C-alpha cells in the first residue's frame, strides 16, 4: 500500500546519469528523413532535465525528464516532450528525428548541455551527418527553460 512520507534519497551510482538505452537506429527512416530535408543551417540546442512536476502514473508518482530542442537564433522551442528517466535517452533521439521529419530541415550544428544528452543523441547525429557539440552554456535553451518554469511553476 502506498503512503506519503519524506525520505532522504540515497546518492545515485555514477552510471545513473548515463542513458540506459539509446534509440535503435532505423536506417531506412533516417534515409527518408535526410532525403526530405529542404534546408540546412543554424544551430539547435538540446538537453534533457528533470521537471519538478510529479506525474501520477500507476501506483507511484514520478518526476519526468523533459527533452527540449530550441533554435539558437530565434529562441523558438522546436520540440519538447516528457518521459520517464529510464526512457529519456531513446525519447530524446526520437524527438530529434521526428523534428527533422516534420520540419524537413537540419541545423548545421546541434549543441547539447550534458554528457548524457550527447551520448543519447550522438548515434543519430552521426547518422544524420550532423555536427554535435557539447557546450556548458545553452543560452536559448536556458531562456526557454526559465520561461517554461515561470509559466508552469
């Protein structure tokens, strides 16, 4: 039976921040997405992070991870999605591929803010012939994240 209580969490093992499983690459789908690309240019920023908004699913609530992809030049949020932490790596790659398919465009560079996001997106970025760069600062993504947090609490 479930009951609410305040507990002190144990420190996660170092590998806990590593993505559990990246999205399996669908070569045919990637080739179709690349063939459909009309424009290529600019920089997109991407990262995944926990959101302080518990989701009740099943018996226990959980804190989801949000994947956010933002156009650096305009600050426009191109894609966002929530997922369970253990599904975040595959979800981030799926979100990037869906974005390319829907928008029919690719950036020149994809900047990621964490090693976990980089690990999750690297196989797909390589398949899309997309330069992936790690950056300690993602100005457009940080601004979009702050605006979302302010709006939704």
